[in-house]
């Protein structure tokens, strides 16, 4: 595809040269045997530059047409690629904006979560302090209750000992 233009130009040029050669050969063949070699050579030499100039002009015109067609094709391809690139750039810009928006949302969520974590840590510290205070109060109350029960038990044992001592007398 890359060399298609050069190949076509070469083929057209060769075809034109062959056409000129065949035309010259046909002119010589039509002259026949009654014409001398000098007479045939002279007109051919005079018509050859004219035919060559016309062939060259035709070849240049064909090549120019081919080149113009290739330029039009290349311009169309370039315009298509440019449009594709611009569409892709727009798409990527849209994706970039979407990504930036999502990043901003995630950063906001991160900030909110950090605030929640701080609040939860404060609440945990408050609850831990409250738990420790209640546990200490419960332990103190338990100790008091144990001491009261021990005192009552000791009193009950002493009364029992007295009662047994009275009964045993």
C-alpha cells in the first residue's frame, strides 16, 4: 500500500513507452518494402521527438493525476486520523475529569472517615474510663459486701459458739 503510487506511476510510464514503441513499429511496418531505409529513417526521426514529447507530456499528466489522487487520499486519511485523535483526546479528557471527580469524592470520604475514627476513639476512651470507674465502684461495693458478710458470719459463728457453749455447760 505504501508503494502503490510509485508502482502505478511506473506501470503507466512503461505502458506509455510501449505504446509509443508499438506506434513507431507500426509506422515502419506500414511503410512497406518499396520505401528505402533512408526515407523511413528520416520521417521516423522527425516524428519521434514529437511523439516522445507527446508521450512525455501524457506520462507527466498521468503521473500528475495519480499524484493529485494520492494527495487527496492522504488528506482524507489525515483528516480521518485527526478526527479520531481529537475524539480520543476528548474521551480521555472526559475520563480524566471523571477520575479527578472520583478522587475528590474519595478524599472527602477519607476526611469524613478520619473524623469518624477520631470520634470513635474519643467515645472508646470515654467508655473505657466509664467502665473502669463502674468496675472500681463495683469492686469497692463487693469488698464492702464481703466484709459485711464476713462480719455477719463471724457474729453468727460467735453466737453459735456461745449457744453451743451454753448448751454444752
